[in-house]
């Protein structure tokens, strides 16, 4: 893991791009979001081109890492456990590129306050994430999770947890409903380079998500998932 962090530090200054940081307005990208009401307090929205192309290339250069995953968190947060181990928590201040991406996500999502990051690297089509939900107590009952993708696009799947019984349809306020796919219990998103996907409300309680294997050879994907760990 130390080699991963040395790589991030060595690339702390992104390569110059044709647009300056001040010209990138995250709020403008989010205005084009595609929102999906999953029903009964669960919501997802998807911004296919959150980062402009020139910033995508710069960000990918500074977050390409030689290891599978790492964890970054604000000081004083409780330890977490995932994939069967408790990772060391690195500081935001140690790695400016990741802090810059966090700042952009915060500007795009007013009112959101993420204090931790799980970074995962997918080396190819055989790297995957099985069906699961991030419903740990340390994230609270209605966690908001923002996922930013760099590199190769991958399919992201959502499906309703089979053990959950939804309330009667008449109990759901119509004013809260947005857009749904034709199958209310299964959704698919293609997460492209520079995209943002946010899961909100009771999505972790009621839904499972995964990144499946694919038969076609694929290049590297870097996924940043921003979360808020309760103190």
C-alpha cells in the first residue's frame, strides 16, 4: 500500500490542461443529471460527464495506482472494515489530487459532507464487485455515497433486495417520484470516464449493487466512492 501512496504523492501536481480550475463549475455538470426514483425513499442520480474531458485526463494521471484499493479519511473517524480487513486510514491533506476531487464533488452536491473515500482499482474485465449493499451502521440509516469513475467504463447494476417488502404503492407521495426504468426492481448504468453516480436515501437498506465481470477485455478503471462515516 505504501507504493500506492507514493505514486499519488509523486503526481500531486496535475499536468496542465486547456482549462484552468476556475473554469470548471461542478454545479453546471450536475444540472444535466439524470435522476431515478427507486421508490419509498431510495434515489439515484447519474451525471455521465461530471468532469470535462481535459480534467478527466489530468485526474486519471494522478490517481492511477499500482494496488487494488486504499482508504482515505478525516482525522478522528472510527476504523472501518471491508473486503475482510481493516485498512489503514490515510489523510486527505497528504494527497492533494484526491482532496481536489472531493472539493469538486462537494461543490456539485450542496449540503453533502463526505469525510472518507474508498478507492478501488479494476485491472480488467475479470475484476468485479459482487452483489452487496453499504448498509453498515457507521454510515447511518440513509447514507449518501458518491461514486466517481476514471478510466474504462463499466456497467453498474442495482437490484431490489428480495427480502424487503415495499409499502403499498398508495403510501408513497407522488410528489417525490422522479423517473424509473421499465423494470422497477432492476436498473443498469454505464459509468463512463469522468462520470458521477450518487446513491441516496434508503438505497443501501433496500437495494443491492454490483459491478459484474465482462467477457470483453477491458483496461484499467479507477473508482472513487465518497462516504460520510458517523463519529
